[in-house]
């Protein structure tokens, strides 16, 4: 195999931050080459330099053995390099084909848009790689997964043979991820080279031929996939051993804290049932994990437990007290803390500063408000305490939450909810989009709370995470709890089948 | 290191500097315009400043212009902080002025009660009128920008009708009869328009600052303004808070009208407002939606109104120039993000890459 790209001695500095230091990478033609590292390790910067969005302070780039200067993305495209960013650059009001051809449209008589040719070419290209995209659909009407394929088509149309994908699975569902991998394999068969930026180890192990690990701006190592493992990669990324595989076992299980009895609910949008006769209880000192594929009622369950989802029947009992019909405020005052699944939309007010966020939802508690007057002194001291205790990395508690890294934003939420929640913590997708170190932090905190005798309800789309942390595991399918099993008796295969709607009896056989 | 410090300071307060820069640019633009028509901008601006701040008399008149603008701007700010874009301040202000004029004229009471009651009537009229678009927005999802703009017209014509057909007409000007002495603000500087309503204005600024910054209610209103979903998730009654923001916004707008009526005109004068309600939005924007910032920008816009008079008298420049300046300031404030970007680039030393990183 021939070397198609070589980057040598790349240095790049942003203000006080050395984003790349002497980074070097060699990529073979026709391979899927992953670049992994924690958030801020410099992987996206390195690729942005290759794509011409940034210029390196020093260093050289060779494409097909020839030294090149890449001043801007058009120079990159001329060298056959395309990049698909995490946030797509499409025009929602235009069709797929129009987006693909934008700037290079086929014309009739040099003046008029040749619509037939436009749609035909797009269709042809789409079929060639099995992308199954409708050229005439409006981009605003199609899903995130399909939009990504439109981006891929855009690159292919511009005769790109090296494709950089920046965290392409971050916004995809598991099914869409599968489809993307199929497409990547197809591209590889066709001789394209793929640079795949990610921090999700499972995916990397699945799709890569080679892996380059970055940390603190430099390249730690480049290894063959077949010679490495998830644990090895994690260690190289973080620089130390991580939690990842073994959580300490559950210690002492106490009384029932939360009891959910036969709750049902219908969706406010299409009036279909979203929760059907859900029952379970959670005891002090245990983590009940809820496994399931996205959209099977997890969101509604969380909303029901904090008073945002109206129930058609059933009861929610906290400490022998019926809290079914309490308002959100009263439910939270009764002792439920929640780490919401959408950090930016539900967990934080990102244009509030850190200290204001650290008392969100608690603004009426005696600690922060006396006779309706806001007590800024307690707000500040609370923030200082939590920042210290939970190691939230921020230059100031007056920094807007928007400016924190994803991991630190999540720490703000975790700190607030755990610190102020008396005995019941709901953690919905608590590590979505976090890097390994931050994930590790959240996991450790949840285990700590469990061992302090709190009850924890964990909802996660990652079966691995559920199996790692839970004492017992419930599987939710189409709004129904189809099974609750002890962690020790559960296997990933059985749970996976249940999540897809298989029956338990069938599995027992 | 000193340069580094200055740089940090400039970047930290970039919004403030951008706002100031927008105003300076607007004036520079007007200067060029004057120059190009053969006039002397230095002379014009000289008269302008003299006319606005030159002596006690001018200064007092300027402040009297600041009063309605500032109260109305605070009205807009309180709404905007609670996710309500109240463009209906003009209508609420007109109704407030009429209601207070009626109470000020029709009832006889001792001053300690009559004046506050007059103001209260105006305040409530504005607040109640704002509840219409508030209800439409919160419970019927009607965009408040459209509903409030449209509701300005019924307010104006309702008042017009009342003045012509219901209250007795004294003379030929369409207006309500003069209010009782007990309902008037005292003049602070004889011979000028400046009246004791300034004190009310100061109280309004303090009230807004206190409400937004020092109360749990204000915290909740701001949370709703910035992220409704998160507010709901954390037990804040979003609908109630939005209604309240709208109501308070309308109340303050009504109060602005009442203060102007009881301090300057002493009756409801048809068309007494030169668009205070609309100008207040610009004032609030230039003041970066902060009660304190609004003090400065309201002073600027108040000065525009008085300063331009001297300029028109002593130079050959028509006073309509004020409309032009207003328009240009609005233009530059709308283009603020461009100015801010340039400002940042200038301060940072022109590295586009580091800017891109910053913007992530």
C-alpha cells in the first residue's frame, strides 16, 4: 500500500493553548485511519490544518509524496481532500441534489439550471455507494443520518478521494451508525481513504484499519487495529488506567425509596401510548439501569418521574408518600434529583454563568432565597464549594456555562443534582457525548452515591454502560418494562434481544 | 503586560465598547454627510452639545426628555429579559397616559393620594392592555412582535375617540381637560420641562435592577428568557413567568405615559408622544438590555432631541436630521455583530484562526 498523506512536525498555537505540538501522521491509501483522543487533544485541529481551515505555525504536508501548501479548503479539494464537519453545512430550504451540486451546477446553454441532469447525477452517485438518498427531497425534511450522506455526496461529487469525518457518529442513532459504517466500508472497497475522528472506542475498533492516538496536542502512537484493544487505546488517550471495565460491586441494599406502580401515559403529540403499565421499585444503595433502544419510552419515563408527563393511570410513591400529581417543583422538593438527557436544553441555562447554573431549580430553597430575595452570597459560596468538590474546570464561577467544555458542563449538572438531591437520583444519558475522563468521573460519582445509600435510576442507550453500573437491569421496549433481571444473571446477548422485542421465555430456552 | 491587561479588559467588555463604537460610527457618518453637503460638522456638533448640555436650562430640558424614554426602555428590558419582545410599548404608553389623565382630571383628592393614584391608573392601564398579547403568546402561541405592533393602532384610535367624543373638549386641540393641581408633578427647574417625575424614573431603574438581579422571581424570569425548556425542567412555572414579564413590561410602559402626562402636558394630548415607545426599543438595545446601560443610552437619545434644536436654530441644518441620526444609530446597532467581530479582531491582533477557535 502506498502512503497517500504525510504530515510532519505540525505545530499550531491558539493564544495560550498549544493545540498541536510536533504532530506527525502517515496515512496509507485505501484504509480507514482513525484519529482518537480526548476532547481538546488536538485531533480536529490537525485535520482542520489538513483541510486548509487553519494554517500550521510550522510543519509540512505531503499528498502522494509531493509537498503541498494547503491555504484554504479549495486547495484541499483540489488535492482530493474533503472534510465533513460535525455540524453540517447544508442549506435546509434546498433539495438534496441542489445542495450536492452547489457551486458546480450542471447548466443548459450555460445559463439555466439543468434539473434533470442535476437529479440524475446525484441519483447515480448515490446508487454507486448505496447511499439511498432521494435527490429531490428538501434537506429540511430529512433526518440527521441522511443529511450526513448528503455531505458525503457533496465530497464525492467534487472527486475527493480522501475523506475526513469529524466525529460522524456523534449525532447518529445506533442504526444510523450501522448504516454509516456500511457506507464507509463501501468507500474503502472503492479505494477511498477515510480519516475518522472519534473518541468512541467501540466504533474505532469496529471500523478502523489503523489508529492514531493523540493527547495534549501530540501524537502518542499509531497502531494497527489488530494489535490493540479498547483498554489499550483508553490508557493511551487518558494517560492512565480508567474505570471502563470494572465497577465495584453493590454493597448494602436498603429499603425501597421509589416505587412506580402501573404507570401509563400517552404522547401529547400523536396520542399514542408511550408508557404502558410500567412498574418497578428502587432501593437505597442500588442502581437500577434501564436498557432500551432510543425512543422506547425512556424520555417519557424521566418526564413522568419529575412531573412533566401527565399519566393516564398509575402511581409514583417516594418514601411511602404518593407524589403522582405533584408539580415539578414539589416533586423535586420531595427529594428527586435529575441529570437530564439533554444537557444544553434541559440541564443548563447556557447563558447563565456557572454560579447561577449551580443553583438552577433550587432558587426558591431557603438556602438561596429568603422571603423571595436572592441571596448572592450563598449562591457564590455554593458555587465555590461545588467547583472545588467536583473539580469543575473553569477560570471563574462567573463564566457563562456556554463557554465550558462539554465535560465540565456535565460536571456542573452532576454536582448540582447530586449535592442537593436527598435520596433519589435519576441519571438520563449521563455520559452522552462525553470523553473518557469525563465519563469516568460521572460513573464514579454515581457509584459513590449508590454506596452512600441513595437510590439511582440510570437510563442509557449504551447497554455497556447499563451493564457496567447497574445492580439490576430493566429492559424497556415500546413503553413497557419487558424484564427486570439481576446484573449477574444478565448477558449482553439476552438483553439485546429483549431490547429488540424478543421474549424472555424464548431466551431461557 | 500592560498591553495584555488592556486587551483582556477590552475583550471582556466588548459588548459595551461595540455599543459605544456603533454610536460613534453613526455620528461620524452624519459628520461625513454634513461635510458632503458643504456644512461644517464641527460647528454643528458644537451647537448640538451646547443645546443639549450647555446650560442649566438646556440640561434640564434634556433630562425631561430622558424621563419617558428611560421608563419605556426599562419596560422593554424587563419584557426582553423574560423572553417577551414587547413592541407594543407605544400603545400601552398611550393608554397609560389617557387613563392617568382621566383620573387626574375627574377626581378631587389631597395630593399625597391623588398623584400616586393618577400614576397607578396609568400603570394598570398599560399592564392590562399588555395582557392581551401576553395571553395570545403564552396560551395561543401568537408571535408577540406581530400582535403588539398591531395593538398599537387600536390604542391610539381608542384614545382619539375618547378625546373627541367622551371627555369635554376645551378649545380646538383634541385633548382631555387639564388635570387637577393635586395630580401634577412639581417643576424642578422653573421655565423648563423638568419635573419631579425624574424621581419616579430613578425608582423604576432601581426597581428593574432589583427585580432582575436580587429576587428569586427575577432569576426565574431570566431563566425563562434564556431557556424555557430548562426552566420547565427545573420547576419554574414558565407560562406564569412569561405572563408576569409581559404584565410588568406593560405596566412600566403605562407608567411612562402617565409620568409624561402628569409632568409635562397636564392632560392627554392627542399625538403627544413622538414615538417614545418605538424609540425606547432602540434605547434598550443600545443600552445592551441592562437597566444601568439604559441610563446612558436614554441620556444620549434625550440629548439628541434637545440638542438638535439649537443646531437647527444656529446653523442651516434642518432638525429632521435627528430622524436621520436615529436611523443610522439603529442601523449600526443592528449591524453590531459585524462591528463586534472587527473589534475583536483588532484587539486580538488579527489572527482569524484564533477567532474561529474562540467562536466555537
